[in-house]
C-alpha cells in the first residue's frame, strides 16, 4: 500500500464494525478475502446488504469503509441491479465527497475519490 494513504483510526474502525455487526451485518476478513480483493484491485468490497469484505492485514481507510457501508444501504433499499453498478459507484463516491469532514476522509483520499468520480462519469457517458 502507498505510504501516503492514512488508514482509519483503529478505535474508530472498531466502533463502526461493532455497530454494523450489532445491526446484523458482518465484515469478513481472511487470506482468501485478501486474495480476492487483490484480484479485483479493491481495499474492501460489498457482497450484499449484510456482508462487507475487508482485508485481514490492515484497517481500511475511511473512504473504503464508508463507501462499502453506503453500498450495503443501496442493497438494503433494493436499488442494486446487475446493470447499474456505475450509478451506484457514482452515488457512493459523491456521498463520500460531500461528507468528507463528517467521515474523516483525508485530503489524499478525497482527491482520489474525485478522480474516480470523473472516470466513472466518462464511463457512464460512453455507455449512454
């Protein structure tokens, strides 16, 4: 991982994870999950409304964990379809940008999210 990336505070992450699990969700981590995340080039991933995959070797960044929490809410609301992943990514990343301070997102993560949003916007436009 890039040395410039600042991982979430361990205590803050523990509180978020405990609250998510208290509400019926599960955050899964293992060496198999690490290999899967490496394969898809992700720090974390959402499987469904109740399951988030996270790395076993480090605490995620604020952007990664809050984005996956947003995706679980999208699943819970029945809005995730096989053909609208770009829209769901744009929505989640837009929320990250809008709530930068509230979520404790670093400037570096914020800038990366803005670049990802720009790329997703281009991808969406090409698909129309």
